[in-house]
């Protein structure tokens, strides 16, 4: 039990630090240091880049999905008050196992940029590569995702629930 708390703590620290800026520098004596802020006397300061969590998750995807994602990235767009249509669309993508960027448009600048890219101001909207789909229509979304090479089914199967043993 103690080990699982220790491991969980390390994972949180590592994942949290991957999101923060990390620097490498040398002190006056030539010793190497790492941290979120170099000292004032630091020399040869370098900002280090680490993979984010999404990059690590991509390694678990099947080859066909990674290729489709590389050639035809999927981005989903919604407003905060979109309600049921946006939730249905998001659930559809998750159920099919599609890796996608989930964009919740909040500011006027985000909405203006979305309208300029998509040619519409209605949501839900989906971009598959350079193709835009406006409104949620499962058949149209399936057709476009199929054409882009995304698998029709998620790369995993749900684990069946074990039934309790019955006594005879």
C-alpha cells in the first residue's frame, strides 16, 4: 500500500513537471542544474522540452489510427452552452475511439477565429484534415472519418463483467 502511494506521488510530480517550464543551466563551478527558474549567475541556460501526456498516449494507438491522425487530424468545436447536440457528438467520437482536439470556444477571439476557419458560427462542428462538417450527423461524420482512414471501431474491446459464481 505504501508503495502505491509513493508511485502515485512520483507520477503526479513527473506529469505535473512536464507541463511546467524546465531549464538546464551551469553554475559558476560548472555544475549542471535543472529547475523551473535559473539562478541569476547561471550560464548556458537552455529551456528543455518534454513530451506532453497526449504524445505519450499516441504511442498506444494502432498504426492505422496514428497514420489517419497524422494525415487527417480531427478537431471538434463546441460552445459552452451547446448542450445535448455537442455532448452527443463528443460521445460519438469517444465511442468510435477517435483521437481528437476538443475545442470549447469561449472568448470572442476564439469564436471569430473559428468562424474564419470553418465558414460557420454554428456548433457542433468537426474538422477532419481540411474538411469541415457542420452540425452533428452521425452518418456524415462516419463517412468522413472512414475516408480519412480511421478505424470503424475503437482499438480496444470493453472488458466483460464477470458474473458471480452460482452455487448448485
